[in-house]
C-alpha cells in the first residue's frame, strides 16, 4: 500500500483551510500536533502568522486544486508499506 505524506500551507495569512479538500484528497492529519493545527487552520482569525499542516493520504495530493484555494503543497513523500 502506498501512503503519501505532504504539507499544505496558506499562501496568505488570512486564507482559511479549504476543509472540503480533506475529503477531496481523502487525507488526514499526520500527527496529533497537525490535528490541532487543522483546528486553527479552518478559522479565519490567523492574521498573526501563516499556517502549515502535514497530511497523509493513500492518493497523491491534487496540487492545482489546493492552489486554487491559495494553499501550496510541498514536501511530498511517497511511503510504501
């Protein structure tokens, strides 16, 4: 089974995480810390600093779709189990 681990980051400080992308890419937070970051990322009150969250999925992330919401995808790792 292949597992993809990747980081999504807001390009602008005020862009909330597009929650539907979690469903669209069938992804979940990579750790408990990332789960806590998700809670912060869905709120619009992020004027202080941009946010990055590491996610996992069994399919490759749709980079262009994340970009359409002004979020970038980086650090894509392919893990095979």
